C-alpha cells in the first residue's frame, strides 16, 4: 500500500482549511456581538465550535495537529540525516519544540503563566499579557543556538522557514502584545479585540501551514528515496505486507 504526498496539494488544502476555519470564527464573532437569538443552543454551539479564543474546539485541534505533524516531520528529517549530515540533534530538538507547541496549543500551558507573570512583573501596555516574556527569552536563546545550523540550510528552505517563523511569531507575540494593550484600555469584550485575536490565530495557522510545506519540500530535495515501512509480525501462513509512505 503506497501513500504519496504532493507538497503543492498539502499547502493548498491546509490554506483552504485555514480559510474555512477563519470564516467559521468570524461568524462566531458575529454571533457573540449579535444578542438576537443567543438564547438558542445553536448559536452557542457554533461559537463553542469555531471561536479561536476558546479551547477544545475545531481551530484548537487543527492548530495542534498541524504543530504535531511538523514535529513528526522534523523527527523524520532528523533520523534521515543521522548518517548523512550529522545534524540529528538539531532536527530532534526542533521536533521536541513543535511537540511542546502542539501540547501548549491543546491545553493552553502559556495561559497558566499569565497570572503569576503579571503579578510578579506588574506589566502594562505592550507587555500586559506577560506570559510571552519567558517564551521570547527562550526563543532568542534557541535562535542563537540554531543560527549556524540555519545558515547551512538550502537558501529556499531557509527563506520558507523565515517567512513561516515571521508569520507565526507575528501572531503569537506581536498581535498578542497589541491585543493586550487594547484589552488593558478597553477590556476584552470589544469587537476590535475579537478581530485582533482572530487575526492572531490566522497568522499562527498560516505560519504552521507554510512551515509544513517547507519541511515536505526539504524532504523531497534531500531524501528523494525516503520510504517509511511498517512491517507486521511475521506470519508463516500469510505473506508479509509493507505499508510504504513515499514523499
């Protein structure tokens, strides 16, 4: 059984999914600020399903799965390059980071840091949501540690990684900081704030989708004959069958 992945279709389908979720989220925002009919269970259900500012719904699961898929692809690259380039631990390190980000997206680890960090630092303005301060520090340290490694990547891969990173960080940090300033001054119960967190999540999803495309493209260039084989236990009465994933 052969599975073939076409990177162009992956990117297209991912952005179609992101677009549909964005539309669903905007509809949920409309429902939140349109009190008519809110007594009905249907609007509340739609808000719960599609609003990106809530937990355990379709956008959350989609983002988590994308980040986890990126972590798996990074692990595949790591094991594939173990003998070829000796960069195994760099790739595995990135894989661990994305697995953590997937977990963070699912259970909102960073939100648990918000109250203690704000209480400790007494932040206001652009640092109103103080949870991202330790994340920024860790990201800078990782950037320093990975700088030489990144510079050795193919130019196109590096460009895609940078664009994907800029999109993701623009959402996760820049828009978070801007929306925090707004929330401090006007509260979180405004249409402007809702549009801000909507744009923030769209940027994060777009960055994760583009990064997945970059990883698949890198695999097709560096590991042209990569095959993942899943072999069942030997059974004398039946022939062994392999499930092969070709990228």
